[in-house]
C-alpha cells in the first residue's frame, strides 16, 4: 500500500512485528476512531524478531527458564519468574478475546501445547533445581510443577534427553505440562492482516523511516521512503511507537529525545541446529531449558525444543551466539558504527569493560566448529547424530546498554521501553522475553503515553473485557487463575 505525500494520522507504528501488531490492535479496540499508519521496511509482517525461526517461540512463562530465578546463599528469588508468568497469562487472555471476536482464527496455526522442562546435571545444579522447585511450588501459578531426580520418570517426560546418558550421572528435571510453543510470526501476520482491513488503518510495506523529528506544535514528522519507487513523503502524527527490533536504537537517536541520549546497543546474532527427522521429532514433546554458560546473555540459554512451524513439527537446539555489526538480520554492517555517538560512547565502553565475560563468551561461540556445536547438543541429547541436524541462522538481537539510577553504565537485560517525557513517543529496546509478554508491555505503555484515556471509565471497562484479570494478580487469586486457565486453554485449543 502507498502512503500519501503528506499524511496526518493519530498514531504511527514503526515496524510490523508482534509489538506494533499488539499495540495497534489494543488501541483500535479501545478507540475505533483512531487513525493508524503502520510502516514496515520489509515486504511483509514479522520477518525479523517475530519470525518463527528468529524467535524461540517458548511462550515465555518462567516455567523452564532458569535465568528468571536467581539464587543467593541457597535462597531462590522467584520475583521475576512470577512477574513473567503473570504476563503470559495476560497474553493468553488477550488471544482468547481476539479469537472470541473472530479477529484472528485457527489457533493451532500459532499456538500448540508443548510441556516446559528444566533439566540439569551435577550435584550442585540438582540442588539448585530442587531449591527452585520448592520456592516456586508455593505459588498458585506454579502449583502444577513436577520435580524428579528419577531417570525413568524424566525419560517419560522427554525420552531423547535420557537415551544414551551415563546411568550414574546425577540429574534432575522439572516439568510443567501447561507449556506452549508459539509461532509469533504466524500470530503477528494474522493480527496485521486484520488491522489492514480496518477503517482508518494503513499498512505500508517496503517503506523505510529515514528520519524522525518533533515539530514546534508538539507533533512528530516522520520522513519515509518507498523502497519500490524511491518516492519520499512525510507523516505527521501525535504519537509514535518505534518497534523496529534492533533498528529501534538508531531511530531513538534520530528522535533526539533527552530520555534516550545515553542508550547504546551491542548486536548479538544467533544460530540454531534444526532437526526435521520426523522419527526423532515424534519422540520429543517438550521445551527443555538448561543453565546458561558463564558470561552468556539471557537470550543464549541452551534449550532443546519441539517447534510447530507452518504445520510441521521439528526439533530445534540452541541458540549459539554469534557476532555481526548488523542490528537486523536484513540490516547493514554499518549499523553498529552508525549508532555510536558522543552521547552514548561512554555508556558503551563502560558497560563493555564491566562485562568482559560476555565478550569472551561471544568470541568462543563465534569460533565454534560444527562438531563443537554438536557436542553442546549431545549434552542435552546424548545420541544426537550430526547428519540429522542442519544449521539455521536465527534472528539478530541488540543488547541494550544504559545508565542506571547511579549513572553507572550497565547492560539492560530483558525488555526496555524508553518514553518521551510528554508521552508522545515510545521506543522498545531489548530482546527477551518481549514477544510472550507483549500484551502487558503494551498495556503499561498505554498507561504512560495515554494517561487520561487510560484512566477513563470507558477504557478501564474495555481493558477488563479484553483481559478479565486486568488490575489483579492471578497468583493472589487461585480461583480466578484456574478459571481463566481453563477458559483460555479451551479457546486456544490447548485442553488435553
């Protein structure tokens, strides 16, 4: 679709990934009169971070991700795990709302039941996993979690990880049958397709944003270029959301907002090993997460996953971290250098010097041979054979660097939203677990950027319609939690 030479609109969403798709849908449900422009550099939606091969698809709910539960002096902190789990429950409710309203259809095309497991070996790790289990089990959100050190029981949950393993090895696993595999690419395309059909919504593919500036009247002037024709034009808008994956940081710098001046980014690429051997895939139904290597970023926690992509079941192992100066898989090798400025170079150098382990880890990963990658896989699947697996390039992520409240340069793990002081612009940075918690992230964004409307009786009622647990913690209300899990499981086709 083309864009008029000078367009005026209420909202501009830059990037057609899961975040823009979610924000656009929520805003349009809250106020059907809003006009929205979605601008995407590629020729279709969800080709970068949200694409199935570029995204772990875990449906991150902290059921299996060990990095969400830190341990100190034998005490496991479950705060982050509970928060992530609550947020994915919100996502499930919103997807159920979309299905009930027939905004999207055929849930098996984007979500499937796949149990979530954590698996460790070695006495110290086994003790940690047991402590984690005991801490989480107290919470209603994790009441259904199972724990075992019995190889026979673990083999029932995931046969491949036990076949060929040393019988004397100390192992442990937790299992959550409530887990899911989510194809965020397929989901995003369904959401964007619906929005393209709505009155007042325009989706412009193969259109690049090359500048963004605030006008004297407080509105934003977005300069865009049609990549097919080379035609340049502008969009004037009251509100901008930048959800352009790794490229968001470049657009944040162009916006010139003071809140984003010290932010920097360091690109981390990824690789998967993929097995499409149907016999092997049929033996494994789980997402099995282990412990991260020392110095590894959170997006590099190793896992052996069942995946459903385009109707086909396969196995995926990784990710293996790599390095490229691109900020997007389809980006430019100049991206990293273009992002460095006098405002953020101190942040980038400071965060880099404080995280030498990460640098060492990335170098070791880049230098890994295929045989070494297979050896890593065999720690989780001892009988894995090289000929059954191929290498797939995963998505490009940008590790966010910023200043903390003490003005110290730090790495910001997880999802970071930078807002202009007046709420007229919001930028999404970071890599994980964004897609799975996109609904909660966008609700918080709306609260900050549209405070008056957010607090109105009309919008509050609509939020409760879209998210029945809105304003409540499900972990504090086990009855409502069970009711909503049952309802969403039925709607999403996840009921056993």
